[in-house]
C-alpha cells in the first residue's frame, strides 16, 4: 500500500511539469467577434444580446438601427441576409439556404442603417406561428423575437452581427 501511495505522490508532483507550456489559441476557444463591430443604436443591453422594447399596442413597427464605428474606415454595402424568429435561432441559419430570409441583398450605404418593417410585413414572411409577433402580451411576461444579420462591408468582407432581439410589452 505504501508503494502505491508513493507512486501517486510522484505522479501528482510530475503532472504540473507536463502541462502546456504555451497558451492554446485556436478558433475553438476564442470569442467569435467580428473585426468590425456592429452595434445597435438605442438598444438596451443587460449582460446579454441587445434588445429593443416595442409595445404591442403602439405603432406596430419593428425598427433596428445597426451602426459600425467611423474609426474602422468601413461602411455598409448590403444586408446579405436577415433572418428572424424565436430566440433559439442560430447564426448558422444565415448560411443555410433552407432558412427563408425576411430580407436579402438589401443595398445600404454609410456607417449606420435602419432596418424596419411593420408587424404585418414581419408576420407575412414567417411560417411558424411561434415566431410571429404575438397578438397580446400579459403584463410581466417576457416575449422576444430574435434578428440575425449577415452584412457585407464596402471592401466585400462579410460579418455577422451579434443577435438582436425585440422584446414585446403590453
């Protein structure tokens, strides 16, 4: 028994010496942040994806303002694909041809662009009832829809913005 204890002690002392001697830096372990950051002007962020609050009884328009910093020297060229739906929607859907876009190849210019549509336009482009704008929202309930944007910049590079959500209130 004493020999086994000595082997475990020796092994526990040797393990730190066998650890990695350099930082592991690969696509698997780094944040997926675009070289040119896209922000959503006027959106609220509480530690998660930015969101806009929209009243279900208001003017019935969904409006998101995308912006990139002027310091980057880049401008928008087009919104290559925009998808929307439940908050379970993943960025990979922007590259999936089976996912129907709510907008595609929309030419835009400048460092800021407003993407908007009415509730009716939005609902007409979605097939799943769970992804459409709700008819009513109970007080205190959290009802959200997510938007994903695949963007082409003026140098023809493509970036995917962080997901942005619309939070519906009564």
